[in-house]
C-alpha cells in the first residue's frame, strides 16, 4: 500500500489537518499559512468555544467543528490525517497521546509539555504509533537562523563559548498567560526560544542550571509567578549560556553568539512578522545582514506534510521537545531551591539539517482575531508559544 492511499487522502497530495485550539497563535499565524503550503489543507477545527470555531470556520470554508470533549469523535471521523495543536502548554499530552494512538500525525506547539513526565508519556505513545510527531520549532526552517547555524558549523566564529539572550515583552495580565501561574509564565512560554537556540548553537546539551533568579514586580499585575527570570546554564567544555525572560519589559528579542574569532548578534532573532537581522563581527570586521520576512508557520507545516507524504522522520521531533523541557524543568526547580540544579545526562540523536529544512515561503498578512487576543500590550508580533 502506498503512503498516500494509507492516508486516505481525497484531494491529491495534501495532508488534511484539524487545528486544535483557536487562540492567537492559531488564528494569527498558522491558519493563514495552511493554504500557503501547497501540500496541506484545513478540514476541521477544535475549540473549547464551539461558537468561535464556527465563526473561524466560516472564514476558511470549514464546516466540521468540534468541542474539546468531542476530540475522540474527530479522531474517528476519517476526515483528518493530522492535527496542529495550539492549546495552552499544559493541555498538550491530553490531545497528543490519543491522536498518536489513533494513528493521526501531530504538529504540536512548543513546549512539548510542562514536565518531563508528561513528555515521556507522549514519547511512549509515539514509540508504538504509526503516526509522526513534530514540535513546532518554526525557527528550524527560517533563513536567518539556518544561516547562523551554518556560520557556527563552518568554524568562522572559532570556538563558540558564549550564548547570551534577552527576550522580553509587556504581557497583558488579563491574558490567560497572566492568569495560569508558572505553567503559562515566561519560563515555559518564552524559555523554549533561548534554550533551544543555545542547544542549537553549541550542538550539545546543558549539564547544569547554574543559577535561576526571579523577580515579581507588583505593578506588573501578576500575582503568583515570577514575571522576570535570569538564568545561567553550563554546557560541556566550559561553555555558558545566559538569558533573561520577562513579561514586564518593552519588547526585545535578541541573542549573541560569541566565539574565539568572531560573534553574531541576532536582533531581532526570535519573532515573526518582520525581517530578522544580524550583525556579524569577524576579528575587527563588522557587517550587517537583514533576512527576508518569511511565513514561518506555513514553512514548518509544509515541511511536516512533506515528511508525512514521503514517510520521512521530521527533525524537530518529540526528543527535541523533551530536550528543552528537561532544561526548563530544571530552571523552575532552581528558582524554587535558590541553588544550582544538576541535569540528568541526555544525548540528542539528531540536529538541524540546514539544507533539508530551509523553507522560504513569502510572508502572509494576519487576519483579525475572533474571540481571542494577542498577549502583548505593545504592537510587536512577538512569539506566543
């Protein structure tokens, strides 16, 4: 049996998706990108707000809508091959595990889950499933990020020793990220970006959370979690990564990769919706480069659908998701203990393939949101997951 016939596809070489969770990330970024892929189509919507699902469905010509409590019915409907999961961080395993068990492919927003225990539950389901799992690390397909990796791997920067990052946004305390404690706080919501970037740059896994310091600004409006966190990670070979996250500072998303021969300053480095930029310094020579704004979301889905259609394993897989949550969980433990936290040994078996993962779909305009809001108080489109 061919891959296509086993999928039961009805419209040529396209993977049929249900989007699960209709918050800002799904509505603003992923839904507009699906038709952009050329190999994917939207056939169903799932939301805790069925009326919102119906309203969004009208925009995309989709009539199949489900509540969260009807998810099993969706899995058995025969109308989808895959799901894109954009629910809150702590509601990932409850949808990923049954989907994988039903043989439905999963593209899940990061973090993969909020604990390593939940991640292991997902990985166990993946091991016995015929379906594929990919974590939505959109920057793994973005030209600026891939160019940076290639420079690091070429040795142009010499031995890369340091990674530093500042990632801040002014979050509206009325947004659900301000109402759900540390499970939706900056460590788990924004932390995957610098952690993943540091691991990517060093090509290694951290061994220790050397320190994690948190601050709660009363005027920020968040009561029960640290709105600002500063972290230091130790990597093998004496390498160090440091980053600051905040829900209570003006928008900034940048990072610096420093080596013995040169450095790269990516600013902006994480966001979507505008060109990403770099300042490259080799010795005393400095150059600037701006990278074309691309459709990060359509690009990653195009890649994932191609993996499904051609029976290839995606690179940012469940293990990649686990690798970041392992570190973020250590950060949360260090915040509570006030001291360093040793991380259990872990070896990542795959890294980014910069040639195979390069997608350059042109950017698309975001639609108006239905019954949801962007988390930021400012106007910049910073990452939401």
